[in-house]
C-alpha cells in the first residue's frame, strides 16, 4: 500500500495544498541514498514533516532553517515555541541525528554552512522579490549538479516569487521542470540539452 503523506501531515497547521504535499514528499524520496534536503522557512513543520517522510526513505539528512521570531509572511505570525513543536514532530518519526533545526535567517545561516552539498533545496521563507532572489543566489551554488530547487507560492498572489524565479532561470543555467499548484521545481540545464 502506498504511504498516504497527505493524511500523515493533515493535523499540522500550514499552507500547502494536498497535491503540493504529495509532490514535496516525492521530491524528497528521489534524493540519492544518504543525500541532503534543506528547507528555508519551516513555520509549524507541515512541509518539514512531508520532506522528512520522503528523505527518511533514503536515509537522507534534513535541515530546516527559520528564525521563529515573528517574521510576517502574508498574515501569519510565527512564535518562538514553534521550534520545539517541530523538533517534537520530527523526532516522533524516529529521525534521530539525521534532522537538524537551525534557528536563524537563511542569509545568516548560509554564511557558516558546513553541511555539504544539497540534493533538494525547498524555499518557502520570506516571499519578497529581494529575499527570494537572495536565497536563490546564496543557496543555489550549494545544490549538487543533479540536485533540485523547489519554491512555494510561485503564483500571481506572490509576484516577487515569480519575478525572482524568472530572473534566476534567465541569468543562470537552470530551468523549470514542473509546477504543481504553487510549487515550482527547478533543475540545472544539462550541457547537451
Ligand atoms: C510560509 S511560512 C513556511 C511554511 C512551511 N514551509 C509550511 O509549508 O508548512 C514562512 C516561514 O518563513 C520564515 N522565514 C521568514 N524569513 C526567513 C528567512 N530569512 N530565513 C528562514 N526563514 C524565514 C518565517 O518565520 C515563517 O515561519
């Protein structure tokens, strides 16, 4: 029987549509054995948990990064207490030391990143053009040659996300490989493409 990831994260507050949850899970399930997933913007751990279920099937490492200090994205409020809530959720999956939660801003955490290269980067942090463009510029060089970048809210409600992605793929050697609801996924162009 196929694992029902949508049901498994149903009780966690968050902003993902069911098809987005299923797709994130599938992306994390496709990393290489022992690979690494990094999430920017965790909130209460809905996407984090979907990624964890997927990465766990590959004994993959999962890092999530969030300052947990009231940064507003749209109308949401983020409380300090959510960090422990997320740690509890992921530890219930018996994830052990493969899971690391970093309390901090993506642009700060990246400066000291010593956790190796990334097979799947999921960006769902601050949604302004400037912030998404900075996250793409800071983190994309850490993604492996065959790795992927997924971003949430790539839709007309968030023109900054759309503009940052459009500029990024125009200026760099990346392309869109899928769009599921507001979840867009990018891959590097291969030289012979
Ligand atoms: C839309 S919520 C994330 C939702 C979550 N990915 C989910 O689907 O359940 C955005 C989160 O990004 C966090 N955030 C805002 N700016 C950030 C930054 N520069 N680095 C990391 N996280 C950030 C906020 O604290 C908030 O928790």
